[in-house]
C-alpha cells in the first residue's frame, strides 16, 4: 500500500497555512491556529480519526475567526483529496453518532468525489472562547467541498456548545476514518462507474 499522505500550503491576504496529513496515522497532532478551541477540535479530530495532522496557520484573527477556520478546512479538504488519490479500495460509506455528556452529534459520509453538504441542528451558545460555534458547521461544509465528500452532519441534542461541537468533530473524524479505510474485499474503485 502506498502512503496516503499530503502536504499542502495556502497563502492569501487573510491566512498563511502549512498542513501535513497522513490518513493512515496514529492520531498524532501538532496544531497551532491561534484559536485555542479550534486547536483542541483539530487535535481531537486527528486523535479520534487516527489521522496524523500538522497545522500551522497565521490568520487575520484581529478581524475574527472566520477566515482561519474556513481556510484550514479548505486546505485539510484538499489534503484529504490528494492523499486519497483515485480512492481505489476504500470502504467509501460510513456513519457514526458520538455522545459527549448530554450532547449527541452524528455524521454520515460518502467519499464520492461529489461535494455536497447538509447540516441539521443548532448550537446552544453562540461562542466558545474565541471560536464562533457556527464555524463548526462551516468547517464541515468547507472540508466537504474541497475533499469531494458528501457529508451530512447533525447536532441531535445538547445543552452546552462546547460539548455539541466537540461531539460533532469526533463524529466526523470517526466517520471519515471508517469511510477512508481500505477494504480487504475490494480491489477497485467502489463505484459501478469505475471512478470516483
């Protein structure tokens, strides 16, 4: 099996990002975005998805958190797309629900090559430290659009936005880990079209 890894950089007037991803990792993360809670979420995403992830982002946080979160998701999506290559042999579909105390979040993923995104639910508080809660939804959308994924995310219940967002990141991580795994029973691309 060839290594499913990618190294990506992105430079704009709003952010400067360097990112490394190994899909078949052990959950090691080295993350610095300047937003403490977002660093925590990306570290959790790597840990629970068993991805090795390095992210260094210098963003225009004097404006707000939007550009940093969005651009990191774009670059991470591009890295997944590159690392997956032709997607031959992958499981392709997966779904998970993850609890965190009172909160439950779910994710359904198709590593389809067709980017679509759907979200259902709401966050109990608008802000978590320097992180705007709704940026969790936008992170999922930007990741899906740039990785070529169909993603459905749901916050099913909760009373604390920290718990809701963390459950959402963990659910997405576990689902992506499941969907991107190599299937021992499959040799080619998991599509009747022969390509994804």
